[in-house]
């Protein structure tokens, strides 16, 4: 038996009733099916206002959607830690990461995806989204962009189907 539930049009109650019916249970259906919620959010739900240096929430989402998964994970870690994190913290975090392991010697190469995508997607003349302070050994994102990245990552959590997937047979 195959059961298909369309999460964009079916309500929770409809899905439960369909599963109950599939298992031979008598579904308890409300007299009137409630209207399905609006379609899942997309990048259009993010703001287009300039946060800093020409970046908007929509552009930031386009960035994280287009970068390699390993670079996205590192950028997410930096964002989650408030926009500033030491090289050592990033290396240690990803060295033994259960989902996105990145050897310490490969972090720099992994992050080249951010620079490459910014040239294609980012605002003209903008400084680097991910800044590196070699002297202090820190990765940094401007505070104004951390809020936008947080919203962009929240959308990415809801809509992972909009993100670039793992490359076949290539490094992250």
C-alpha cells in the first residue's frame, strides 16, 4: 500500500484520517474539514530591505541555499554563536561532527564556496559576508547580517528542499 499526504494542501486532521484509514481504523473525521493552511513559506516571505552593505534577508537565503553543504554548516555555526567564532572552535566542532565532518585542514577549502557564491548572488561591491581575521584567528559576520542569516536559516530548516544538496562524489 502507498499513502501520499500532500503537506502543502492536506491538513493535519486529513493526514491523520488517511493514516487511520490505511491501517483499517475507523477515522474520526470532523464534520467539516478545515481549510488547509497557506502553502509552505518560501524565500518570498523574507524581507528585501537592505540590512547592511546591500544584503537583504532574501539575498542571504539565496546565499545559504547555493553554498556547498559543508560551508552552509560552518556559516550556520558562526551565525548560531552570534557572528564571531575562533578558528579553533570551528575546527574542533566539525572535526568530529556526526553529520558534516570536516577535517581541520579542509575548513578553509570548504569555505571557498561562500566567496564563490557571493560573487554570483551577493550585492555588487559588498565586502565579504564571512570575514576572516587572521591575526585574531576569528571568523566573523557583521551583527546586522546575523539577524538576517538567522531568519534565512529558519526558512532553510522549514524548506530544506530549497537548498543545494550534497554533491555526488565531491567534497563538501
